[in-house]
C-alpha cells in the first residue's frame, strides 16, 4: 500500500487554470467578499469588544441580525431566534477571527468579552489586500479547528482540508440544485451546521457561486443552488496537488464530473466565465512528471499538517500555502504573524477539583506538566500507573492537549515531560482538564486562580490547601 502511495502521480495544473490565476486581481470584494466582510466583523467588534456568549464565547445573538445586514451578501433567514449557526456566513467569519488571533477572549465567566487584539491588528494592518486574502485562506485551510464553531472534533475534523474537500466534492463539477423538499429536509447532509459554514466560506473566498432562494420559515438557511466558480476551479487545481501529495481523496477530485448531478444555469459573476450550459470543465491528469522544485513546494505545505495551529506559545505565521500560490500572486510577500505568549514567570495557583473535593496546588513556572500530574495524583493518594492528558483552551478558539510521554507520539501531541507550565496560554480564571486513566476516566477540573510572583525557594509543585476526602482509586478491586 505504501508503494502505491509513494508512486502516486501529482496532477499538473492546467494551462487555463494558471492563466486565470495570473490574471486575477485580489480585491476587498473580489473574487469573493472575504476581505471586506472580515474587516467589517473586526471593525464591528473593535477594541471595546462585545460580550462573549456562553461557555464557547460565540458572538452574542442580539448583534447577529444587524451584523448580517452589513455583509456583502446578507443571508435570508426566517427564524424566531436565530443563533450563530443560523448565519453560517458569520459563523465562518467568527472561525477565522478566532483562528487568526485577531479576536480574543478577554475576561472569564459572565464578564468575558470578545475583543480585537491590538498586537494581531497591528500585523494585519501592514498587509496589502492580497496578503490579507491569503492569510485568511491559510488560516482556514491549514490552521482552523471545527470545535471553534461547535464541531465535535474527531480524526476527520483534525484536518480542515479533508472536510473542505468533502464539501467541494459534494457540489460536483456540474453543480447542485435543491428542491424545496430537499431544502426543508433536516437530514439533508449539507444541513449539518459545520458543513454550511464551510460552504459559505467557499463563497466568501470566491470559489463557488450560490443562489439563496427564499428562506423557509422555521428552517435553517440552505442554498437553492450552488456551483463551482471558474476561479474556484483554478484554485482547487492547485490545492489538488496538495491533497494528492498528502494521499487525501485524490480520486474525489478526478471523479467529480461523474459524481455531480445534472447541470443547471447560474449567471456568472461579473467578469466570470463559464463553460457551455453553465458547466465547469474538469481537467484530466496529463501524467507529466513533476520537477524537483514543485515537489519541494508540495512537501513544505503537506508536512505542516496544522502544526503551527497547535503551537502552545510560539510565534505563528499564516504562510503555509505561500509556496503554492506566490507564483501566481507575487503581491503575496508578507503574511499575518502573531507573536507567541512568551515566558511567564511566577507561581501558578490552581484549584484542582474532583467532584465535591478540591485541592489548591502551587506550581512554579519551570515545572513540567508531568510534575503537575505527579502532584495532583499524590494529593488524592492515587497510584501513577495509567496514561493521562491535560486539555486546555488554545489561543485560537480551539482546544490543545498535552499527553503522557508514552501516549504523546501516537496522538501527535506534545509530551508532558517536555511542556512547562510557563508555555501554556492559560489566562487567570480559565480552566483546564486533567484526565487520568482512560479506562476509569478520572477527570480533574483545574482553575487557574492567580499567578503569584516567583518564589526562589519553591522548586516543585506544592499542595497548599486540601478540602474533602479523596475517593478510592479502585473501590471494587479484588486481590
């Protein structure tokens, strides 16, 4: 099987696709409205911010209708109490705002607010419109996490490109048109919330054209028709090389024409070109060998696999796709870059709860999470003979995980004997979970109460307060 993978032919980019890409000028509202609408969201939130809704810190419901009307193409919905997922255009923009770090959560609990990060905004404002467009595209395709907008995670959602290709494939080369019955069907696969925001992001980037149709009372937004744009087809010719290089669904692209339903007519966007009967042609693989330089570019993109998005505290630049698209868009020189959180010295004070019992533990900044694990288990008199993991909010609206050294490599996770407390992007008032023993599932809640000044005398985690008798680790154990 590995031999087949290694000998896979990487498809060439068609001459027509290369011509179209080189002739396309990126603007705030073309080939899609992503740059304009994203800027509208950033300006709307501003430095003063808006309240963060619920435990996931979404955009508040009360602002959504007004914000939707400011978009390039407002969505038509007929719901009594529309939520963020009711406006998949805003849902997609929110995903990008959190993924890029331009919008962050400030405060905790009922006082939490979504605010624009001054540091990220300073980097954003140095970019030209092409650099902004591709920084956002890179953030979506490489760094985003479905859980930021309510996805359930899992191996398919760990790779955003996988899901995006799935939505693209479902459209098909001839496009799709949905009847009123299909649009009303709650089981229609594109009705899934996370699929709809991906479809709207495809439109915002100019990759697809959508006919909205009339809203259906009481039902979520669902398109009447959708099809590839010529620009989108050219972009996916380039992205297809990445997918093929990474062994992800190459056949879905090659077979798109066979999978798509009958064609239908949609008037092309201004300046757009379409094939006969509104169809988009599918370019076949010409079988040419790729040169070494192209292969190096593919590997530089394919091997990243979102690692930057998983960085705990380091600098992040949204430039993974640069080698693939810079030849067609030389205006893309710089990218949005975020500074890491850096070293935070001090003593981290955690309230560690297990049900009704709790412990207060002081952790010096230089201690590893393996040291923290040992301290927690000692505080409840548990044997340290099982795997464990720490889960905590990352800087981009998702969840980061650091695992037991024996499990880290298998899960592509940082190892707890290498990650120190000062590396965690955890703010005072935030919580993280310590999950011990994946069979018995002991889950400790850890609230960062405060960060005290450094204490030279404190070399390792220290139990400073204890409330409640710990449960037996193996209550039903028979010798």
